[in-house]
């Protein structure tokens, strides 16, 4: 790749890093926010859900219109609004202000991911696109390995406001770089592609059994996973006695394990079959879910090993399932469908937080009660994806 292409990829990766980190960091802050605002588990789950549900709505609405405009302008607009919402999170004086700030962040954040991927597809030719995509998706691993632990360090040393202010400050450096180095991306505007009405698009997606099945599979898998995440940190601290300096290690170890798993799972899925690797990965992920939500008094290193295995198994099941899902549409309709797929995953992430918050509650001594029930429900939901995956693989004649 030439210098210009590397600069573009670096900017897009930095955008993705801040975007993903902003979404990820809210859930581990439960053991800071609940005591600070004197709120219960249900209200905290509302704070967590505000972003993904709003991002889902804005992503679906935008999917019908964004192809009419320069992608660079859309990205600048969305990223500026995203940073404003993040800054508002960092200065939130009370819990309701924080909810509104998360809604604002979600409105703009719902536009960013699809624009980043669309820009790569428009700028980079097919023979370079794989490397370009891998550079962008490394931002997820960087957010897990570095972003979340460092943000929790800031929250521990300064206050819970600090991670959001940190993200906003990093973003203010990136924003002018987008304007300066990213070229206009307008080639799609004059493409001679039939523009469908909103109802035609909806009928095209939801009228196709394969596409419906794929959306349900992706959403169910995301729902089962994120049932556990919002109250993971509070459970480890309030119930198991881990300190605020220990819990960030969970995300660091998990991020490293995910990076290792992602380096070879794709090749295994290509060689042995997507559904077979998905099946084994789902089964492997069920064991740590049960252990984590019924956690005995293990040594910290044992706990980290369990979490590392869980993160790796979760990553391992997502890679083949996304490959399976990508087969349900023709290439000319894939961008629109994947935007819907991303929005549905955001929706089910938010719903998982609300459901989890309705199951658990805080006892008089501050412990999280019923977290084991969340684990049982998660095992049930994740197990159901085996059948959904089997139906999709059978329908699409996949191995």
C-alpha cells in the first residue's frame, strides 16, 4: 500500500477505536456509576441500553438515505456529533443527563461503523480490501487490550467522567485529520443502481426467509452474550471482592485471547466448515458462562484463565457465523443487508442489558443478586443458536 492509503487506514482505524471504546466502556463502569448516582441495576441497564438501541434506530433510518451523499461529509457530521455526545457523557451531573447524552451519542454513533466500511469498499480495490478490513477490525482488539483497561485506570485514578473526556480529546485530534487527509467519496452517488423505496427494501429483506433467519441468528447470539456483560464488573467487585485495579485485567486478557483466536479460527472454518466450527465454539462458550455466573472463590489467575477462554470461544463462534450470514444475499444487496444486520445486533445488545437489569438487583449489603439466573438464561439463549445455525446452514447448503 502507498503512503496515502496507509494514512487513510490509520485515520479510519482511529475512528473505529474511539467509536468501539465509547460503546464498550459504559458496561464496566457499573461499579462506579451505581454507587455514585445511588441507582439500582434496572436504571444502570437503561443507561447501557440507551446507546445501542438509539444507534440501531439511527442506523436503520440512515440506511435508506446515506448513499445519496458524499461519505466523507456523512462521516464528518456523524463523528462530530458522536464526540459532542461523548463529551456530554463526561460532564454529566446526574443520571438523567447521562441517559440523554448516551442517546445523542447513539444517534450519531449508529452512522459511523457503516460509513467506515463503505469508505474502505469504495477506496480500496478488491485485491487490497482484505488487508484494509483487517486493519480496521484490529481496532476492536486494541479497544479490549488497551482502551478498556486504560479507561478503567483513569476512572479509578480520577473519576468515572475521565474515560469519556479522554475519548472526546482523542477524537478532537482525529476530526481535523478526517477533513484534511480523507478524500471525497462520491463515486456511489451517480451509480446507475435502482433506488428502492423504504417499503420495497423492507419487503426485500424481511420477505426473504434466509435473510430473516440470518438476522434472528445474529441478534440471538448477541443477546445471549451481552446478558452477562453489563453486571460483570459489579459482580466481580461487589460479590467476589476483586479490586478496581484487578477487574481491568479481565478485558486485557480477554482481548489478547480474542486476538489469538481470531488469527486462526477463520482458517479452521474455511477448512473444516463454518457450521462445524461454529457448533464447537458455541459448546465451548457455554462452560465458562456457567462457571463465571456461579464463580467459586478461585485465585485471580484462574479467573483470568476462565475469562480468556470465554472471550476466545465467543470470538470463535462469531467469525464463522458472520461468514454464514454473508451468504444470504447477492453482492449488490449485501451492503444494505449488513447495515440492517449491524443495527439488529445493536438492538439485541440493548435489549440484553434491559433484560439483565430486570433479573438482577442489588442487595442491602451491595451484592448483585440473581446473576446466576442471568447465566442460566444466557446458556439457554446461546444454546438455541445451534439450532438456528443448523437451519441456516441447511438452507444455504453450507458445511
